[in-house]
C-alpha cells in the first residue's frame, strides 16, 4: 500500500512539475496493442502543451519535482526493506 500510494503521489507531482512521462512505442507480440508513431507524437505534444499551461511558478515546479523524486525514493526504500526482510528471515 505504501508503494502504490507514494508511486501515485510521485507521478502526480512529476506531472505538476511539467515533466509528464511519455513512453515511446515498443514492438511486442500480436497479443499487445502498440500505439502508432502518430499517437505517440500527439501524446508528446499534449504533454508539452500541458506543461506550458501550468499555473505553478518555477520555484513551485522545482519543489514538486523534488517531492516526486522523494516519493520514488520512498518506493525504492520500501522495496529494499521488503527484500531485506525476506533475506534476513
């Protein structure tokens, strides 16, 4: 629950900081639908447009970015803590 909560918070803060994650299309088997290049360009364009319209100041964006990285760090530490518990016991 901690991992999911902090990961979601990290993603939210990352988007608020104007750094929306856009994933490039990948080649998979026929079982998985892959977005086209046109759809990927459209998503990247929408992401850039949303970043420009952000009402946050540069300082607020920086704080949101630091908060996002901190949230991802908590996720990583939680996973490492869980692995440590498994290895120790």
